[in-house]
C-alpha cells in the first residue's frame, strides 16, 4: 500500500499547514481509504471537482473531526478537495479501478476541471493503462506446477503390521492413512485450482481479444445490429464505446482501447476531426431505439459523473428538440452544446459504461 504524502499534496494546492495538523489527518485518512467502495468514490470525486454531494458530507467531515474538532468543510473546502484527491489516488493504487474511471468520466475530456491537482487526471489515465498492461502480461500458465504426492512410507508399516497384528498399532495406522490421504488431496486440489484459475483468466483474455478483433474487422454495431457506416460520426462513436465496454471482461479493458476505437471509427470513412455537440449526437440517435442502450437506473444518480450517457435518458424523458437541454445542464453541470471529437466521445462512453457496471 503506497503512502500518501500529505505535505507535498498540501503544498501543491497552495496550502500551508503545520506538522501537528498533518498528523491528525493520517488516521482518518487511512480508515477512509480502506472503506472506499464505488459509491464512496463517486462522492469523493464530487468533492475533488467541487460538485454538490447529494447525500451530504457529514461522513467526510466527521471522519477528520474525530482527530481535529476544528475541521470544517466550510472553511476547508480546498483542503477537502486535496484529501479527496489523495483518497482517490490511493484507492486506484490499491487496485480499485472504479476510482480512476470516476475521475476520468467526471473530467469529461477536459470540459470540467477539479479544484486542485489537475495532474491527477492524467495520472489516472496512466493507472488504467498500466493495470491493463499488467493484466495482459501475466506469465503463461505452467501445468507442470501440479506435482504428484511423494511416495508414502505407510506400506512398509502395513506389511509389518500384517506380520504381527496388533489392534493398537492398526488403529494408529488407519489414522495415518486417513491423514495422509486428506493432506495429499488438499495439496493436489490447491495445485489444480491455482493452475485452473490462471488458465481461465488466460482464456478470458484470449476470448476478449478475438471477439474485439472480429468486431473491429466487421465494423458492425452489436447494439443496433447495423454497420457503423450507416450512422453519423457521433452516434457511431457512442455505439462503438458501448460495444467495447460490453466486450471488456476486465475492470480496465484492453490497454489499446483508444487505438481500437480510433481505427474502428476511421474505417467508417467519417469525419474524425470535427467536434460534435452532445445534443447533436442525441438528436441523431434513432429515437425508437433508445431503450436498447439499457443504461440502468443507477445512471440517474450519477448524471454529472457520466455526462454523455446521461443525455439520452434525459432526452427520452422530456422529449426531442431543445426541451431537455436546460434539465440536462442542471443535472450534469455541462451544456448540451458541449463538444467532443468522435474518438473522445467513444472513449468517454466506454469509461462511463465500465463505471456503471461497477455501480450496478
């Protein structure tokens, strides 16, 4: 578990805090770090970006208030953002990928900036890449790790017992036979289980790679069962991002996700350079097929965290045209006219879809 450097992070945020105060932060920080789950990570992201926290922040304030009764989110909003950033970074280093995903989806490709530590956004991109690379570079499974049990010494004792039968020795020998059989079975089972788990993970990675390869070659939307070339660049990007997330069997997906999406979209001969507004993507999407997106109920609780996918249910709820734009802006904090490139839309939707899977 990597340590969070309070002094450096406070200094980077322009905060001057004495060593005594810093000491009071360590214990509650460590407690919160161990307890971070997807829901907590979402609220920490809100603190990091200075967004409203629907459920309140008593849990955060009370945690640090236990060791420093003067701690207040009203007076310490900037410090709270530093602590939230540190907790999210620590969670990501602990293998909680949803923390990194939540930061990146909320940043929305640079449309939203945090209160402190802008560098954390790029750091989370590297975390996802490194974890994806590490997952794909695992050593090949070695079936030779399964070893036969060592030769038993009991047969000689059994032969001796047969020559001179004795009830006490027989009882003791039966217990040894039972214990040895149990130990050998347990050892063999553990070895087989270890190899099987490794093989299963390897097969899953291979299936993911093959499935994505044929998907890319086909250039076909799995969701709407049509070629990507039949859609506008924005709609094709949304569909490609959803397909990639649904094919990903790991928390991070493949390290080359952006490259695969880029080549898949470029093969449609669409304009990949122009920026596209969220509202235009939604308006171009087949309205009678919005239900096929299958976005789930949880999306309504994290609209600002997943701003692109959130536009679709909002438009369906209120109606086509400009009617949904104001409600969308209130829910997400972004304008319906916010623009992305097709690749940025695809990557954003991909990450949002993966995050929603963790929240389900």
